């Protein structure tokens, strides 16, 4: 499995980069035996269009199956230049290097609130899918439209720790040419596995679960 890890190149809010994004990205890379060149720092002093260009160029150069972002995020976008209006640019870049038969790109958004949706009533329902209309949802849809109909996007639905935030949704292409309606909890808040899930995310498991199936995750939790 080939990786590309993308993150900012400096602090913005006190020690957000040096104290969180950078060490967690390095720990993820070590856990998955990534090469040093598979960690790319994006110059966040540049305009958003230039950041997007840098990200797409890195994707083109490395041809990853799994793209991992460690950065700030919001319901409508991420720190490295992409938002709901430009999400198709990111999807196209990923599709261009994952266009073969059987290619199923995975995008991991260690970025706050990118899995949150525009439908507040759905977000509050712990039983139902949620996150529809948010950045992760729109990225999944854009990848489906581009032709990667078996993609997976993993994202946090709330603000929280870079990798230990337990509110995680998975958005899957499900072989649809247009995408879907929101995503599903990897572990439903308040469910019987919730306490184990939160505890497990304080271990190196937090770097493992994004590359596992939901079934494998649940089995690991017991």
C-alpha cells in the first residue's frame, strides 16, 4: 500500500504543527514504514491556489493509493487549500493516479470537522448516517464522479485531537457513479464498543484503523 502524507510546514496556532500535526504524521509514517519522501510539507504562506497546486503535484509525483492529511479542517474544507468549491480538483488528482481496474483510493482526513454535515438534525442522530454535504462527503462524491467508485474517505465529525478524536465517520463510494448520502460511524457514539474504541485510540491503533475494514476494527475491539 503506497502512502502520501501531507501536512503544513509551520505553526499557525501556537504549537498546532510542531506539537500535533508533525509528531503524529511522523508516528503514522513510522507505523506504516513510509519513506521520508512520502511525507510532504505544504508551504501554508502561499495562496490557497498554490497550496492546491502543491498538493496535486505531490499526488502526481508519488502516485499514492492512500492519501493522508494532517492539518486543520472544517465542515467546508481543509487548511491546505481545498474547500467545497475546489474539492473536484483534489478528486481528479487522486483519480489520475488511481484510474486502473481494482484501484480503491483511501483518503484519511486527520482534520477536524471534515466529516460533519450540513444537516444538523442528521448529525445529532447517533443512529443515522450523517455528514452529508460536508467536505468528506463531497470528496467521496467527487471521487465517484471522477471514476473511483470504490473509494473510502475517513474523517472526524467534530473538533478534537488530531488522531485520538473518536468521532470518526467513513464515507464509501459503494460503486456508485455519483456518490452517496453522508457516511457511517466507524463506532457509534454511546454503543457497547464506544469505551473500548476511545481507549484504543490512545494507542498506536489510531494509526492502524484507517487501513482496516470496519469489520476488522470491530473485531479488534472485541
